[in-house]
């Protein structure tokens, strides 16, 4: 029921007729507070599809029950296999698929048929449709090339790229063309019934690091904000209404550090951060403590701004610690109110982040997956994330 002052006035007259002014004030306060809370829990796009709104609300609701577990490119390839229908390293170990599936659209800006991760976009679309049909969640990142010097990759460290982008009409038109390809792809993601599939879109991630052209040291905060807002506004103008926008840093030191490039509450749906466990660069073994501190910071910000919060990328390359899942990851994510956690891809034997059946951490991952606070696909699908939030 929508709140209107006319409806309130009618109830006020009714209550005051029975001499219950205190009840009126209390009723109005509770009613208005609940309506305000509901309004603030909507996605930033007022034209978001019904399923996108439902996903946002259910991610908030489900965070109180547990954390959705995700894996990047899970259905596309794994250790010793590629493009085998139904196959998944996570499923092979745990007996079920992840709840969250990450995808990457780098090279889509050039209208290429295959992504930077060597996944054909036509197959990626089919994977996304499969995930949605099974009740899972899809998230997309974008390692786009430098729009000012398009032959250079995301990892180009040229300074002032974003300043040059907005000062160069030719470069800006080029970037708009890239966004047109993104818009077309996002709008092509439809279910068997024809509804738009909701996507968590996570552009310009890890900006507190310095390895991307949009990263720290290469773009001043006001220009990062300008780039983010331009991107969101342009995709809205193109009527892309199935996206939830995720703001995702790398390592950060404080709340102020995290929010340094904040685009504004009206431009972000989901907040998170990426942090990998690299023991060789962590001699004091502070990964768990650092991650828990960062989780607590995004939790506080998420609660204040009524956003969903997540651990958007993590993992230990090759997972050499047999107890990594319950000994390192679980203490970070349990009881933290996180919506989801996602580990990176299983590209090859020297670059993978989820276990496969013969792996040293496979047994520990099975134990991790049975924890009631860890939600894989079966429990997640039962929550009907794309349906309205159940009434209490």
C-alpha cells in the first residue's frame, strides 16, 4: 500500500473521532517508518524490473540466514575440462552448484564474440540463463580496454585516462559505443518466459589498487565518480533495467578510504571489496583479521545506506592450505551479514581458486559447504530470490 497524506488524514479523522490521539501518533509513526524503510530498500533504478527489485530485497533478507557462495566462470571451464554441459568443479566436490556465478565481459566493447576469459558470449548468455532458471545469481565484471588508447588493456597504467576521456569528444563517443554493446548484451539476457534476467554489474572494481587505468594514482576521485555516474546514467538511458550496480574496492584502510571514490547513494546498490590471501606477501598472517575488519566496515556502511554488502572476490591461488575453507574463509564470512562471497576462476593448474575432486582442500571444502551459514544452489533456489519477499 502506497503512503499518501490523504490516506493518513482519513485515518486520523477516524481515530480522533474515538479520542485516541496517542494511538494515532504511534500508528502513524510506525506506518510511516515502515514505508520509508521499504522505499529505501529499493534498487537505485526506479524503473528496475520486478525481478531485479525482488532480487535486491531478497539478498537483503537472506543475508540474515547465511552467505551465498560463488565461483567465477564455474560452468564454462575447470581443471582439466572446458565447455562440458553441466560440469562444475564446485559441483564435483560439494555435490551441488554454487549459488552465485561470476562472468566477465571484457572484449565485449569491441563487439568480439569471445570474452577476455575465452568464453564465447553466446555460451555465456546460455550459462546465465541456466543459472537464473535454477534459482542462482549472476554477477558480471568488465575488464575493458582503455577508451582513450583502445589498443591498451585494463592493466594500462597511463595517468589521467579518465580526464582525457571527458576532454576528447572522439574518445567519449567511442566509450558510448562500447556502452551500447554492453547495453545490447544485458538486454539480451532473457529467461525462457522472456523476462529480463537480473544481473549484479560490477564495473571499475579494485579502484583502491593501482593496476587498472581507473585505479588509484591514475584518476582523481571526482573523475572516478564522473565516470561511474556517466556509465550508470547512460545504461539507464538505454533502458537497461535489469542491473544492480556493485561498488567494489580492493584493500582499504578505513571507512574514509573506502568511500573516497563513492559515486553517491543514488548510484550504488551493492557494496563490497576484493581481497586475496597471498601468504607470501602476508608474513604476519593478517589476512583473516584484515578481511574481518573490512567486512565490518562495509557492514556498517551497508546498514547506514541500506545497501547489500558482499565479499565480491577472494581466494587463495591453488589453495595449498588443506583447511583453507573452514580455517580461513569461514571465520571471515560467518555471522557478518554478507550477502555473498565469490572466489575467482579455475583457469589452469597454476591458477585456480576452487577445489576439484583430487585437490588437497576438497575434503575441507565439503565440510565448509555443509555449514548451515554457507548457501549453495539448493538452499538458495528454495528461497525464490526473484519472487516477492515472503510476508511475515
